[in-house]
């Protein structure tokens, strides 16, 4: 359809703007990550992510070892 080209161009332009904005945001974050408070913040974020992943793994392991509800005496 003739209108599809215009929609595709608009979508591509918006996508490119969003990608460029994200690149700029990441570049700015890299520049600001050398101060002591920034390093502390980065380490806190990493710690929070690792803790969350560990909690998820423990919950999955616990769910796998829990007795099935159809076996009340097990």
C-alpha cells in the first residue's frame, strides 16, 4: 500500500531517535561513573540485581522440592 512507506519511514525515524537518545544516555552515564558516589551507586545496583537473581533461584529451587499438593502426607 502506498501509505505503508510513509508509516515505515516515520517508524524508522522514531526508532533512530530513540536509539540515539539511549546511546547518549549511556555515554553520559559512563562519564559520570568515576566519582566515588557514582561508583557506590553502580555497586549498589549490581548488588541489588545479584540479590534479586539469587532470591529467584532459591524460590525456584524451593518450589521444585516442595511436595505436590496431591500428596499431603509426603
